[in-house]
C-alpha cells in the first residue's frame, strides 16, 4: 500500500508512472490523447475515485471536454460543457481564480452545479495553467462519499504539478488552448480565431460556407463520445483537404459546426461538391460504420454590408436546408 502521508514517496510514484506512460507513448507512436488519458486515469485510480474528465477552458472561446472516463461515453458532454461555460459554474470559476486544487462535497445540492452525471458525492478539481493562463480543469468524481479522504487532496496537489508538466512539455494542448487560435480537438482554426479574422476576411471578399453535420448527435448516442470525437477529427481533416491550402480557411465554429472561407467565388460550387463527397464517405472506427451528411448555407460577402449580416444569412440558409431534409425523410 502507498503511504499517502509521505509526500515525497507519493511524488515518486506519480513521476515514475508518468515517465513510463511517456516512454510507452513515444515508443508506440501514440498521440497526446493516449498520454493524457493514461496519466489522468492513473491519478483517478490512485485517489480511489470513480471517474474523471478533462475540461479545456480557453479564455476567449467556448469550453469543451477533451478526454474523459468511459463512464461518460454516452453522456452529452458537449451540452454539459456549454452549460458549465454559460453558467460559469461556481466550482469551476472559483477554482480558476483561486487555489490549484479544490473540492466540494454533495455538489448536487448546489443550484448552479453542472456535471456529467447527477449523483456525484464529492468533486475534486485540479487546475492546469500555461503562461499564467488557466487552460484546463481535471475533474475527479466520487459517487460514494465514504471513498473520499482529505489526504487525497495532497495526491491531487502533486498530480497537478506533474500533469501541468506533461501538458507543457509533451503535448500541444496547453499552447493551443492558451493562444486560442486552433481548435484542440480537430486542429482547425478555432471560433476565437474566426472572431478575430472575420473583419479582415470581409474586407478581402469571397464566400463563406456555414456547415452543420446532419444527425451527429445520433453518433454520440449510438457509439459514445470517443467515437464521436474521432469522427469530428476525421471530418475536420476531410474538410481541410477539400479547400485550397494557404488561400482558403476552415474554422470549427462549435460542436459539429464549421465555417469555411473561400477566397475565390468562382470555385465555390466545385468546393461544395468535394465537401459533400468527402464528408458523406463512410467512416469506420473500431468496427463501427459511421455515416454523416451535411447541411450548409453559402453567401457571397460582397452582397452584404458587414460580416455579421453575411454570417447570419449563411446560418439561416443552413437551417432551411436542414429543415427541408427532415421533411423529405419524414
């Protein structure tokens, strides 16, 4: 048994395990999600907790869950992340502005609590920073109050330092979230980047295409959010390959929505045909065959007085396209 009262000994266990995970990731060519998933899972087990999740908290963009325990696979984590962001849930905001580690007992009794599964008896939050910005929160959940002991907070404190080191030196996540220019999941430009670029793009002229994936929620509900996230990564790459690199731009606007800026108006029809073809091509993940469609709206920027009017029109066209599809299928 580990002596949890001996901080030096405990630090040794965590650092040794993280080192082993890091070496395995390098030798086997695993990506950063493998590294982080195994590291956080080890901390969760060491604390004798029931579940965990990693919430990315960029300063100027919507928050999103990046990784999580399998118990949350079929939970609407996109909706939960949006709720936490919109509510500025007390447990998260107090942690961001306060200590490195925080905990709450019986959080479901709090009116502004937002968490993947109702019934969490103890929540422990671990703050991760990069260049003095809070970029992520590790949530550790206990579904039984009797499992949690305050000595586990020392474990969390040590884990916070080592997790921060992993994020800073061995992954791109901290940099991506801190700068806000790239979407951590897909590697495309982020919504924050879109907000920063849109005025410049409007002046340059061209076309914007607003895309929403059809029935994407069914993918998460049927196969779980790990398959869902992998699907979004693949779709993101496919969209990026369908446009002209260095000229056009692709942004992940949120969830399963994407904004594409096309510099050349005359190529719009061909690009959309390529997008439909590549997006609708079946995706095979862990033996599951995922089929995705797309609804879209496109507008020529020169037809509008400003970028917000243009975007609103593209958004309305996309939803009209989605409505027509639903009517045809019913």
